[in-house]
């Protein structure tokens, strides 16, 4: 009898989602679906707002990566304000803020959400797979993670006034410089941050290599990759051109950001509030792609900070130039964290941070596109305004949306490899979630849900009758039912 397996909600990710697996009579997975069950509606309710409010409003999409939305919207309204080039101080401040954002977000995901699986094993006791156990058994690593994230948050606070949802970017620039007394403490700390990030890269490398065959094949489905790159194809997080490569690493597209709408289309499916982007010259089934740290290391030719570049070369020497394994996201993510720490160290010595030459002006336009590399991948903000400066159109393609089909494919692969013929167990629940967690999805692009969230997996017959279930309660206990 055909059956339906549901996991609701998915835990240790940002936001709330549900997984459905459709299994045929031969116990093969015929379809895997990641449902986004929250409706946000930002693209609609910001219409009618004055365009200069956008960086403040849209950052409320997320409590983990608000700076990414703040700056993507800022880049779009720069264009609406007629500003194509920021002053050097404004650009330095935005980049510093952005590097701090990526650093703290990557630290949050690895140390708090992903490390319990990697350190204790995907099939370890559920009571042990949490941040409390990481602190108990890997205290040094856990404390370093807390301090790395704290450092990133404090840099953001110094620039924008708050660690979350601050005020910094304005049309054509930034609202205030840094001061020497704010910069000095960061200079004193940044060397330790670089060291800890580098040590964590080594930790992830060792964990990956210890069970390499499993890590390389877990949830792996060949895909294209998309990201921004710099003029010399270097890793670029703030600006650049869009580069797309195929599953073999061959160049498919390279074009300016303002041409993104010729490159991408979005498909809507009735069972999810999240859209499904694909490459316009292909079909939805063949044109899906990946974004994020894995994609960025695949598309770039080098990283312009020394320690991160050394780690990138080591990573590619071991895994190849075009890495497909979703679990390699953790490795590439921490290489990027190391790069951000190094880039912050360089920027902290830049005297431009102290300058009040922060705003350029231009002739107003009716449309603006801002694209940035958020921690989870390429983030697109596109707006149009009317004569009253009110927003008339908004199109937001967030990082997790870009990875939507990729996550669904990984779920299907994992379910095919690990679900078929197996009894429902807590370990089975976690394996499906591990595949999703690798992408670090921000499912609602809102505040994250950490800890032992209640989760239910049900086995249903095609007639709607329940064949069995397994429930994890909020206290972590597991209940079986026939």
C-alpha cells in the first residue's frame, strides 16, 4: 500500500517547515516535498511604502541575517536615488557590516545548529544531539563559537546601533562613521577570532574526512551553481556579477546583476509558500541550482585573504573543483567565516571608517535592483516606485528560495537511501532533517527555532488511515503509536 510520511516541523533550522515523503508500494520514494507553511507576504505589504523606508522594513524578514536584507534593499534604493558608486567610507562601512553579518550567522549555524550532528553522529542519542551536550563535551569549541558570533554581532552594533534590526544604510550611503574608540576593542580581539575560525575549519575537515564516503554521498544530487563573483572571479560577498556553472563546473552564464530577470524564472507550487526558481533557458526540472557557501567556493577562482585561500585550496584538493555533496556546505561555510574574519581585520585598519564623507547623490530613477551574497546564498531585492516615491512592485528572491528544489532533491536522495524498508525511528527523523540543515535554510526568513522542537512523523495509507506514528515532544521524549 502506498504511504505518506510527514515530518512537521523540521527542527534546528531558522523558521518552520514540514517534510512530506510519498512512498510507493515497493517502498521507493516517489516524491519528496519541503513545505513552507508560514505566509509572510512582504512583497505585497511593502507596496505603497516610501522607498527610503525599505532597508528598515525588509530587514524584519529575518532575525538571523537582517543585515543581508538591509544591505540588499539599500543597494536597490541607491539605484533609485541615482547613485551608482558609493563613497569609499560608505562602501567600507557596508562591507565591514556585511562581513560581520556573515561571520556571526555562519557561527550560529555551525556551532549551535549543525555541530551536534557532526560531533556526536547522525544516529546518536537524541538527548545528546543538542547545544547543551556540545558545551558539556566540547567546551572549548562551544565557547569559541559563542565568542565568534558575539564578535560579529558587536561589530554590527557598533555600525548600526543595534545587533538586530539597526539603522545604518541610507539612499546613496551610510548614516554615520565609526569612531576610534569603537574600533580599538575589535582590533584587540580579531586575531583570536581568525585563529578560532581556522581551527574550526580544521575540525570540520577532520570530521568530513573521518567518514568521507558517507559525507560525499549523503543527499548528493548533481546540480548547477550560482553566485556573485568579483572581476577576477574571486570570492565576492557584497558586489560583483552573477556567475552560473553547470554540474561539471563549466561556465553557463556570467552577466550583470541588473539582468537577473533574464536569467531566472520562478515556479509556484500549490503545496508551498516558497517559490521554485530555475534558469530561464532550461526547464523547472532541469534548471534548478544551488547557492550559498558551497556554490560560492565552486564558482570562485580564489579568495583574496591568505588563510581562507589556503583552506580553499586544501578543500578543493581533497574534494575536487566542483563539489556536489550537501554536507560539504559545513566545510565551505567555515572557510567563508575565516575569510570574513580576515577581511574584518583588514578593514579595521582602514582610516576611511572614520570619515564622514558618507553619502553620494544622483538623479532619481523609478527602479532599483540590489543583489548581495547573504550567508545562505544569493539574495535579490528588486523594486519599482511611482511619482510619489511609493513602492509599486517588489520582487524578493531570498537565498533559501534559490535552494528550494536542491533541498527537495537532497531529501529525496536521503529518503531513498535510508528510509526504504526501515522502521520509523528517531534516527530516521534526524537523517531527513540533516539533509535540510546542511543548507542552513531560513525557512520563513525570520527568527530561528532552536532546541528540541516538537516533531511528528506519521505513516498514512492512501485511504487516509493512520498506519503508525512517532512523536517527539517538546521535552525531547519519544512516543510510538500503532
